[in-house]
C-alpha cells in the first residue's frame, strides 16, 4: 500500500520560524536538547540536519539559529517523544528500512533525549515524504513505516532546506556535535 502524502499542521514549521536576533548568544547544552537529527548518506556520511533546544530554538543544517513558534516546537517535540515508544527494529541503530528499488539509501538518525538523559535513536532509511512506506522487513507488527515516524521524518528534513555544503556555520554545529558525543 502506498498512501498519499502525510499532511501535518506542523508542515512548513521552518518557514514560520524567525532568525534568532543574537545567534552568538545561544549556547547549545545537553540539558536543553530535545532532538537532534544526523544524516548518513553516500555523499554525506556525517551530515547534520537539525537540533531542537528548549525553549523554542532550532538549529538547521546551515547552522542558523531559529526561534520556532511555540506550537511548532511543542508539536515537533511531542511527535519525537511519541516515536520513541515505537518497537525497536532489532537492526543497527534501530533503523526502520523502507523498501526501495536501489541500495545505499540515506538514513536519517533521529536522536531524542529521554527523561533519563540518555539519547534514544530511531533511524529511518530510504523514506521520501509522500512516497512508499512499505518496509523491507516487518517490525513489531508493522509492514509499513508508522505514520507518526513518517510524519516526523518528513518534518525534520525541513531542517536541510537551503543547505549549501561548505557554507554552514561549523562553530554552532560543532558545539552540537560536542554535546551529542560519540553517537
């Protein structure tokens, strides 16, 4: 089964966000981290997509510090936490693998800070928003990528909109990588 595109009130959160008036004043900390998304792809094996920090802050793939609307921030945060309740896939980095006709599909590594302070990882490989959600291998009763995870994956990819390799702010992104540690 290939459903139509998933519609979400959170869609276009990145266009509603505003640039932080003083981005250099923002210091990422693990205590304020809610979510981080890394990209593992053949052309970008160690990519950065997005991080969310309390209160209402996002850092996108270019390293821009954004202020999100509170409803967008709380919605993205709640959706990420909801996805941590999905069954473990049993695959490397808890990756949900969408069935695609070619190999070496990009993987979004979604890291959600749990209440215990430990990062919980959910990987999504080969999902394209609005495309097939059929999994390569059944996971915990799911034959398709769960709707909430497909929605989250589509939304976090907005963090890569306008990405230009080599022009990103490595200072802020490096600071986020430091708090993530060796993930």
